[in-house]
C-alpha cells in the first residue's frame, strides 16, 4: 500500500517514508547531493560552527547564512560549495518546513522525494510493500505543490493506493504545472525574486539522485 501521510487526518505513517517538499527543501537537498555526498539538517537559525550554511525562514535567506534555500542559487555556487565541502566543511541546511518535518518524522527508512527525482526515488522503494509519501505542507497549511509531488512519485509505482494517493494521481492528469505556478508557495517565492526556483522544481526526473535521511546523525546521505 502507498499512502499519503496526512497529519490532518492522523493517517498511519509506514516504516518506509518519502518526504516531499517541492518548494523547496527536497529540491535543494537533491540538487546538493548531485555534487556532494551528505547534507546536515538543523532547525536552528544560528551558525554554531564552521560550515556552509544554507537556509530560509518563510522563503527569505536566514541572516548570516551563506546561501538561501534556493536550488538555482546552489547550482550557481556549486564550485564554491564543493570546494569548501572537499576542504572538510559540513554543509548545513535549515528550512521553514522540510527540515522540521525530517526532524519530527519517525520511520525506519526516510528518503527525500521531489519532482526532479520522482522516478528515481520511486525506484528505491518499489520493492517495499508499504510506503508513506509525506508532504511537508506550509506550517500546517495544505500545500498543493507537495501534494502534486506525491502524485508524480506515486505515478512511477504499481502498488495499491489509498484514497489520498488516488486523488493526487487524478490531479496530475491535468495541468499540474499551472497549479504549482499559481500556488501560494510559488506566489511567495515569486514575490521574493525566486521565480526561477519554481520553474526549476518542476523539471521532472532531471536529477538521478536520491538522499536518505539518517535521523541519529541528523544528515541526508546520497544513496543513488
């Protein structure tokens, strides 16, 4: 069974979970793992040690951090980040929703899912009987972009689906890109000058990269 973990309805979260934060934590993490091996996760907005600090609150870059939670900004600074990482600095990410959900989620295996790696994260979990798709939403407010992301990932699976997944699968049969472009999450990012991130986040299967969250170490490591 594939279900969409809906905390609003107290749905069951299975032992294997895919966390989906399309705009933007999942997309940023996947982008980072395309050129480094691991990303540390924190809910803090403070720099506590040497490292490459990436993060946002309500879409805005955290004051004192090196970069915002922006996949396009990450790619534009890829060589700098990679050089510092290779020199021994940790890469640390803090976001409004995605990192908070990762910290609070309990599952034996947790993977990072986005539209940009949908097929590849689905391939990782296809042998598991039960999988939860976990949309991060926006501070306890429904986010259609994450719901659509769950549907796109589920579309690459052949399991039995719960009713939430069935709705998401029906939704992506239509013009799902317009739904994301007109979502409140996208509008907020556009207002902050991050319209390019929204377009980037909709590039389906553009990265053959999957991250696995290691809760005890508070980090996401590349597994594919």
